[in-house]
C-alpha cells in the first residue's frame, strides 16, 4: 500500500529527477531517494550523462551501509538489463534494500516490467503507481519516444495577440520580450534537436543554439534544417560548424550541387521521402529518435512547418509565447494549416500551464488523447 509518507518521498525523488532533465537523454531523467527504517533520507541520486551512473546507483552510493533494510523511491522502473551500465535491479538487491516504491513502469522494450518482476522474484516488496501522474508528466517526452519510436515534437511559437508569427514583410525578431526569449532558450537546452523549415532559415538566419539560460546548457541540441528542395545555401550561423554540425533532412528533389555544398560545409545529410512538397515529417522524427538519440525535438517553425506538423497529428506539445502586440491581416499566421470546415470538427487542446514572462504569457498545450474526446 502507498502511504502519504511514500508520496512525500516520491515527491522529493521527482524533484531530484527534474535536475537531470537536460543531461540524461537519450536516457530517461530519473530520481531516486533512499529512506532508512527511521524515516530519514540516507541517499539521493539522479541519472547522469549517458554512460554515467543511473539514479539508483548514485543514491545507493550516497546511502552506503544505510541502504540495508531501507526503502528506495524511484520515479521510473529500475532497469534489469546490461546497457552502458549494469542493471539497477542488481545494485538494489546487492545493497539489501527491503522495499522499492516505483512511480511508473518503463515502456522501453528492454525494461517493460522486467525490472519490477526481477525485484519481486528476489523477494523485495515492490509498490508501483506512487505519484504516477506527476512522473508521467515529467517524463512525457521520454515515454512518447519509447512508445512510438518517434522524437517528441514540441512546437514553439512567438505570436501576437492576433495569432501572427511574422509581420507582413516577414520580420519576426522580436515579437516577444527578453524574458520570454530567455525561457525559450531553456526549452532548447532541454531538447536534443531544434528544427526549422527552409523559410525560417532563409528569413531569419538563426543559429539555433541554447544560449544565456540558467543553468547554462551543458550540451547543445542538434541543429536541424528541413529543406526538401535545397533552397538554403550552406552559409550563415546555421552552417557554422563551430556551433556543431547541422543536420539537413532533404529529398531527392534537392540538386546534387546543393547537397555537395552542404556536405562540404560539414553538415550531415539525410534523404527522406517527400510529403506534401516538403520532407516526410514522420520519417524525420523516427530518424531523430532512432539514429540521433533525440528524445525531444523543438520545432521552431514557421507557419508552414508548424501547420504541417499539426495537419499530420505529429505535434505532441505546443508552447506559445503570446505578446501584447497586434500585427494585422497581412501578417503571417502562427500556424498555416488546413483547419476544420466547421467549429464542431475543430481539435481542442488542453492548456497544461500558463506563466507570465515580462509583458508576455507562455501557454503550454498538449493534445487531448483521442479516448477522452467525447
Ligand atoms: N514568431 C515565431 O515564433 C517564428 C518562428 C520561426 C519563424 N518565424 C517567421 O516565419 C516566417 C517563415 O515561415 P514560413 O511559413 O514562410 O516557412 P517555414 O515554415 O519556416 O518553412 C517552410 C518551408 O520548410 C520546408 N519544409 C520541409 N519539409 C516541410 C514539411 N513537411 N512541411 C512544410 N514545410 C516543409 C519547405 O520548403 P522546401 O520545399 O524548400 O523544403 C517549406 O516551404 C519568417 O518570416 C520567420 O521570421 C516566426
């Protein structure tokens, strides 16, 4: 049975897990807290960078002998397989913990219940489901990536009050103020890839790096360009390899001379199928997850690319920074999509969070699961 004491300890483990959000991917960001028989916390740990200690191992090391007979609170099912590090279940058993409380099961096919089964087989008392909702929310991008095989696509946009993302002349820097832009750099730091369409690459010449955020980004996201027809020349900050080699997704429609130019500039190139005049977005998200270790891909538009993600049902989260400014009917929309014929057919989203940043507001929205749409 899960008690209030268990929930408090798991709350702490979730806070510890959140600290590993930027460094753990492609592994999940997990927290572990070890509580001794007298109720005192004797060890805490969070997932380290890939190849480093998992949360359980860090917490057990901190606890030392005090782990014997203790309860371990883990935000995700412990692994039972040999990956880059040995199984966490073995570490928990060797340390002699008496009870393990797990928030949620790990959908990764290599784990998927095996960690819990292994502990129970060894006689450990295992509880599953403590603070499951909070753990699911914290790990949403990871859970999505492991269940679907696709990177979690987070669409970020800065819009005017009338839903525009660029003025009539294409200028969009800056719609929002410095506080909102700083926050967006924090999302870049949590993402393993930042994606733009060729329209934005040509108009804005972005660098797509995570800058100025606190704490500073330890790892930069992969900078990704979607350019089906080879419109973007290999120049400017996006092709500055000192900032990291960019990754270009293109199709066979791009001229060989452009592909050679990208390659000579140091870019990595992946050719995917065409789709609606662009690149095949699902293939892009699968490639990012499977070949580039991307858990969360931040899509930074513009309108055409965002619209395509939404039309295809491939947008897993929208983060809209809304500024108190009006740009009018000639300005570009934030999302250029087909849209429903009638209001009743419109897709509704769930607002999960609203926060003010300076003069602007950040709205975070998740799709409503099909099962919940009446
Ligand atoms: N306010 C904001 O948050 C924000 C953010 C970003 C950009 N912007 C503004 O948005 C404007 C650019 O937006 P945009 O709509 O013109 O261009 P965009 O969405 O950045 O890029 C669209 C282009 O991406 C390429 N693409 C590749 N695969 C695609 C696919 N599957 N679906 C759709 N496009 C795909 C296509 O060109 P190819 O056929 O050449 O591949 C397409 O024309 C600029 O003015 C920029 O300043 C604003």
